[in-house]
C-alpha cells in the first residue's frame, strides 16, 4: 500500500508532453507570499541574518553563505540579509558598521575598498572561530538564493540605495524573489516609498510599521494600498518587552487583522533578539528566548500564529519550523511531499 501511495504521489508530478511542469518550491513560496488569504493556515519562517543560530548558539557566521545554505536545507522560506556598501560603492552583506564583532578585521566597513575588505574572514561569533568565508557581496548571496529561497533585504543605507539593490537582483533574473523593506510612519514616508516602488519592477516592497509610531489602524490600509504590499513587518515594542503582551497590541488587533485580510497581505512578526534589550523586544516579550531558552514555544510561535501572524522572522529558524510543523501551523509544500515519498521508497 505504501508503494502504491508513493507511486500515486510521484505520478502527480510527472510532466507529460504538452503539460506544464509543476511549480518549483520557490515558485510555490512566491505563490503563498503573494496570496496571504489563501494561506492563513501556514506560517512562513524567515531566517534572521541568513540563519546561523540554533539553541542560542551560532553555528555559522551571520550573513554567510554557509548560513543561507543551512536555512535552505532546513526548509525556511526566506532569509533576511543586511546590506552595506564599501568605500568604492560595492554592496556587501554585513550587519554592523564596524568589522570587529564578526570578522578577523577591525575598523569601519565603509572606510575599506572592496579589495581591502576581501581579506577579512567571517567569524563564528559564539566561538570566535575564523572561517574561510570572506564578506560576501550582495550579488554573490543572491546567486546562492536564486531559484531556491526568497530574500528579504534589510537596507542599512539610505532610501536611495534600494534601487541599486533591486538592480542586482534584476540582473540575475530573480527580482521577484527579493523583498525590499523600509520604515513607514507618516503620509510623507508613504509617498516617498510609493515613488520609489514605481521603478522596482517585479521586486516587492514591504513596509515596516512600529506600534510606538503608528497607533491608527487606518494607516495600515493607506500605506499597504499605496505600495501594493504583500506583507507588513509589525514591530511590537511599545511597552519595551518588560512584560508579556497579552493581545499582540494594536497592530495585531481584530481591526488590524481585518485590514490585512481585506488587503490580502501577511502579518509579519520578529521574534529575534536585540543586543542589550529585553528578550523579545520586538515581539512584546514573546521572542526566541522565551521559545528556546525557557522552553515555551507555544507562548511565542503559537501565540503569534494564533493572532494572525503568517510570517515569523527568527534567530531560531530550525526550532520554529520543527515546532510549527509538529503543531499543525505549516502546510507541506508539494515538492517536499514528493521528496519525502522518494525517501520512503528507497
């Protein structure tokens, strides 16, 4: 019976003459990202800084090729990458302004040319171990992600730099896989974003909206309509995470969820940690520390999923995926089902 079931499943994916090939996993991810209302029962996972942590310890350097490869293998839908620029204008993937914390070099990144930066090696922060990886360019990281996983770009530069980042993805034929984001808190910022987005082509723009600046749910509707957003990164830090949020705050209120449904966009929450801030600082105290260190994933990932979040950005992508899978918050991708069936047949 098992072989019959496997055969039926595999048969559903055979391509016959005149038939279109089944969508790749990346195409399926894009379908879910672009149609939030069809996938409110599935929580997508974004690996923060490429995804290098597990159980609070870094396995790979942040924003590294190794981290992105690991995130792809574990089944994350998206990686978040931080982008800076060298003194000679090359976009590179790196979080800090200074090189000291995560490379073998020291000093400011923007004071080095790309050739000078290339001698710096990425370091696994938890152990201080130097790796063979240099600081990667944005293009190099996009090439790794192309056709495999979505990329969320965290722009550490000015608003005007976003167009160049989109151009890098467009040159690789993968602009649709890239989600650019920026903080929006006023009508002026929305107008600025709208003007910029008009030249993005297939790349997607996502507003970041924080509850310390935005308390009017109506702003969510006007902002998302203006830029045709498919997701909104919601920041819950009004109370500074000094106590656990009980309802998710105004950005996860019933009215906010209704606006999201009307606009067909995802509610995105960040559970990753911020240095020198209370655990879960961006998520009303319900962050990765509560989920992993305290062993209460239901009070973190389950809490946000039950309040409408369909995208979670985390420092613990593997832990989040395993818990969400086990508790019915993720719907398997067709490609994954076929691969699992193949494994069973061997």
